[in-house]
């Protein structure tokens, strides 16, 4: 049975009558907005701004027709009107220009202009053709896609205005922000209703549904609805499977099949890096259609796709290792096949890096004496950071000892350095980052550094960069990630001080530290009486990575509310001592402590997992 196109769980507005259900295909994806150089050479232009990738990679001068404007608001009205000659899809309930609803029509067209000039290039990363050509082409004949695009645009602009209003709030900017959000929600709801109506009438087109799904994921992520975005992601994976079945049966044109495998599937594969541990979606079948070529890359995009696939495989290997460590009580009993698999992954990472280095050297030679454009500089640095992260995960995941990461401090520092270069290169003229990216970004490798690197100096560098990253990356809001990363750092360093103090009082080496709770150390209990204060940072400035033992290294698990039930491993006492209401959010985490009862019985010195929690409001 073919799955229906995806629907978010809520919708509120009335729907518009969809176009002719037979008019769901679209013609050749041609664009007149390419640079003059590519037009002269009669080659396809990627339309990257300010210089396209084809020109920059071959050292040619890149120029675009007409005036260039830095922002939508800086463009004169005549330019906006010219851009909006792009036909909006019509339906019987659409308000014609000049009617009493002409202001609504203008706001829709303005939102589309903002998308085309502003949002498309930032959202898509290296996939400019999909976001700037394919999606607008589809929306010509599909009202639901048009509504989703303008909703995404308004959400994007809302995020922009929200970030600027923190520094210079004004009543006018606040009113604009409110109007943008109101419009975005109305358009999004209308898009959802249109898709729902097509399903009910039996006119659902799976390909259009998949493109709508991609846009809906973006909208939910921009709203901060991570769970809904991940649910839509899972539905999108099902739609891909359905489309592949139709392609195998010869029911899908070759142009759509190519677009699916070359562009849309890689988008979902990249999102799998962030969704793998939380979505429960199997991505093996998704990946099987994409060849992993590690011997040579024709472009940075090809290098990205290969590294993403390899990173996902490494994450899966990490999951297998973690399951094994838990089964053997973290004794360090490592099966020989783990080392074999690790060696194979190292070899493939080495092959990727060799091919990637050859590509970047070629790009530099083609540029001759010119500087590599910022977009390519940012991408090169970003892929370098991901490679360092993938190498480090491969090295440390086979051991249950979290202190093994201390051998790879240089790799963590490299991640920080590459991420800084990527952020510097992608920064706009005012130093800010775009509010949202649907491509891979620095957030994941920096988060990994904050989570696993115990060196206080490197960790704080990573936190500073995390605060500079885009507000939303993929499914996740940067604010929540940053807060969690800082909480993890402070908890580990505070636990380290408390554990080391117990050891100093018991120099024989048999000190029991399993009873130590974050509630009791470093003055945390003093600030618990309903105050929204940060975690107290009373860590000695002389604290070094060697001062943070295995017993202090934590594993963040999930947020929870006591009213929904106490997670396994915790008791009511863990929660009640904080004096919080049942609807307060807590962060559940665990750490390892030596099982001294087993050791006293002549056991093998295994470890046990100790659970604890802290109120979310006490995050930094």
C-alpha cells in the first residue's frame, strides 16, 4: 500500500481547492537566473551567490545580470514586482489582485520574494539548485507547495527579526515579528489542509508529497517543534520507499527518479546523522541506493555525501559497541571483530581524506592567485571538522572507558579550529549567522566536542563557537543544545571535584563514590528554592583533564517530567529533594561507578551505571 503524503499533527485554517490532479508533473527545470559567464559558456549554473561554484572552481570571473541587493528591504519596489512575475498557482478561492484581499496577496508575494532572495540560499547550503529552482518550479502548479514555501519564508524572516530584536527591541519590529508569525501559521495550516484534501479525494501525488514533507520539516524545526519534525522525517523515509517502488515499476519519469536519488535522498541521509539516535527510523535501505565512492570526488558536494554516509555507518558501529559494553557491565571485554571493523572504518576514512585533499588542492590550483570564495572555504572547513569527529568516534567507541577520549585532545582541538574557520567564512557582513540551515553544520561536531572532550579549555572554546552557530540546524534549536552542553560541562567538573575530595579522604583506593549526587556537591542545593539561576561554577581554575575521572564523566539521556513518570534508575527521592512541581522538566543523566561489591566477591572489577537528575531551569 502506498503511504499517504505526510501531514503534521495539527492544522487550523480552511483549505483551497487544489489544481487539476492530472497536472502534477513539471517540465524541464530551466532557470534564467544563472550567471553571465555560465550563459556564455552554455553550461548549467548552480546560481550560488555571490559567485557560482562552477566559476569559482575553474577560476573564472562570475557576474550576474542586473542590480544586486544585500537584503529584500533594500530593493526598490519595482525590483520586487519584477521578481514576482513568477506566477502564483491559482485556485477558485484565491483572491485576485485588486480585490479586498489584495493586501494578503501582496504579503504572499513579498514572502516568496524574501524566500527567493534570502532564505533559499541559506537553507539549502550546497543544494542551491533544489531550493532555488526545483521547489519554486513545483510551486507553480501546486498551491500546497506555494503555501509551504511562503510559510517557510515568513518563519525564516521571523527568526531573523527575533535575533535582531534582542539587541534593539522596538514596537514596530515587534509588530512585524507578530505579523510574520501569524502569516506563517496561516499559510502553513492552509498548505496542510490542501494536502489533506488531496488525500481524501484520492489525488495524492507521492512525489509532491515528499517535497511538501521536506518543507514541512523545515517549518516545524523553525517553530522549535523537534518531535514533530522528526515524525515527519520518518514519514518522508516511507515516501521515498514508495517512490522507489513506483520507479521500479516504470511509473515515474526518469527526470523525477534522478531528482529523487541525486538530491532528495541525500537530504534525508544527511538528516539521519541527527535523527539516528532519536527517531527509531532505519536508514539502511535509504543508504543502499547511494554509492560510496571514496577514491575521487568531482565536487565538494560529492565529498560531503560520501563523508555523511561513512559517518552514519560509524554512528551505527558506535551503537553496537555501546550495547555490548552495557551487556558485559563495562568490563572492557572487547570482541575481536570490533577491532576488525574499526580498522576497516579507519581505512575508509583515510581513503576519503586522501580524495578530499586532492579535491581541495585542485580547487586551490584552479583559483591560482585568487582566494577561495567564502562558501567553499566554509564547506572545506566544515567537512574537515566532520572528518575529525568521525575519526575520533571510531577510535573511542570500542572502549567503555570514557577517559580514552583524553588521548585525542588534538583531534578535539582540530574540530574547534575547523569549526571556527567555517563560522568565520559563513558569517554575514554584520558578523551574524543565518538563522537556519537544512544542510549539515558545525553544531554536531561542536556538540560532540562539548560532550566528550573533558579538557576545560577546549570545551569552553567549543561552547563559545556553539553560541555563534545558526539558531536552528536540521531538527534542533541551537539554544537548547548550547544550554545542555554547558550543563554537562559544569556537572562533570563539579562531580570531579567532589569525587576527588572523597578519594583524598580515603587514600587506600577503596572510596565509594556511587552515593555522590549533583544535588549535594558544589552548592547546588543552596540555589534550588525556585530560583532561575545558573549552575554555580565553583570549579578550580587549575582543574585539568586528568582531574576528571571516569566516575565523573556523564552520559546525558533524556529530559522528563515527574508527572509523566519517573525514569528507570531514578527514585522519587532523586526528584523530590529538589522541591520542584511535577510539571517541572528535569535532565536525566548517568555515569559509571566501580561495582565494589563485585570486586570484594572476587569479581572482575565491573562497573555499574548510576543515574541522577537536575532541574532544567538550573541549566546555565
